C-alpha cells in the first residue's frame, strides 16, 4: 500500500520524519491481526510481519519544479505539433485547429482528475504517470486529427470548385468509420488493462480511457470546425477588402 500525506511537509530533519512515521504506525497498527511494535514496523526483519518498506520525501520546491516541467512538456509538445500541422498542410489554420483540440483534451482530462480525486477507489494523483498519459493522449488525438485533415486536403484538390463545408463534411463522413473502429479497439484493450492490470496501472489507464473518448470526438467537433471557421473568416475578410477596393476605384 502506498500512503501519501502532507503532514509536516514544511518541516525538515530526521525528527520530523520520525514523527510522521510514528503517526503512520499509530494509524494503521489496528489493522494488523498480529500485534507489532514500532521497532518491528520500521525494521522489516526477515520472517516477521512486514511494516514500513520504504519512505520518500518530496519537498514543496521539488513538487513545484515537477509541475513546471510538466507544464513546459505539454506546452512544448503543443507548439511542435502546431508547427508540424502548419507545415504539412501548408495552412496555419489547420495547425491552430489541431492545437485547440489538443488543449481541449488536456483541459478535460485535468478537470476529470481534479473533480474525481479522492472519490474514485484508485490513485488519481497528478504525477509522472499522469503526465505520460497526457502526452500519449495528445499524440493519439493529433494523429486522428491528421487523418481527417489529410482527407480534407485530398477532397479540396479533387473538387476545388465545391464548397469548403461540403468537402469537410464529406471528409469527416469518409473517415468516421475508421476513427470509430480504431478508437473502439483501443478502448477495449484499455478497459481490459483497467480491470485486470492491477492497482498501480488504474490511474494511468483511466486517464487514457478518458483521453481516447475525448480525443476522438474533439478531432471531429473541435479541430475541424475551428479550422473551418478561421478559413471562412479570412475568406469573408478578403471579400470585404476586395469590395471596398472596387468601391474606391468606382468613385
């Protein structure tokens, strides 16, 4: 069992660590069927009852450092993905749409973990495993988005005179079956791991399950509409400028 506490987190020294260990012993000694002393609890002598296997202290400064590094890792990944999408499709609008969807995915997952922390019967700590799950979801979601964007680009090249909204709608419909099948198979595997994978993996797997569901719909309902709205806004703006130029020339 892993027990995490903030008790005396701002105190340093062996004395404070000993106090925390003693309080821990007082809290859990009643659960042992065979009585044990504080010495046995700390010693872990072979052949006797298992007590405190190990203890680890993470100071607040280290915690803030981990949070900052995690934030920078997510931000840097979003920036690189934006550049990648913008260069691949030669449209920064697609890059912005993809990053908006990824930001949405990350925000929802962090919100779910914040809301259900302490409610779910498994660990939902925001640690290295959670950051790894978040970055995995970002990669999974953007690849689903790239598939849709790639089909949109294909239809725009095949049917240049067709309305953009029709090309986008047709591209989404043509990739929807593949998206659902891929996400469905991934979810089946993740649910099996969540059920049978053990307590250690449950928080990590839960984040992936939520991320796959969120990432699947955000590729369709967030990334593509954002790119479409920006493209149409720019088109209307160009048309307005052209109209103003024509009026000026006519005068």
